[in-house]
C-alpha cells in the first residue's frame, strides 16, 4: 500500500508518467515537480518537524 507508484500527468500532452520524471517521455517537455511530490522526498522526522512547526505557529497565533 505504501509502495504504490504515483504518476503525474504531463501538462503539455496529457501523458501519464511516473512521479519523479523530469522530462516527458512522449513530448520531451520538462515536467514541473509538484510540491506534494517533493514532500515525499522528506523522511518521517522532517515531516514531523514541519508539522510541529506549523502547529507551534498555529498555537502562537491563537494565544495572541
Ligand atoms: Zn508530454
């Protein structure tokens, strides 16, 4: 389940390519990497820290 391969759709020609592909295999245009994909590159600790940071910010806003 955690190993399912995600795909992204080329904005230029609509071809589905594996996530992480930088150049479309069909039209050869560069494929912009989405933010959610770069998140997957983070390890669990980094994601935890990011969530913790966001929570702290939220708590800080509510406290004030
Ligand atoms: Zn394409």
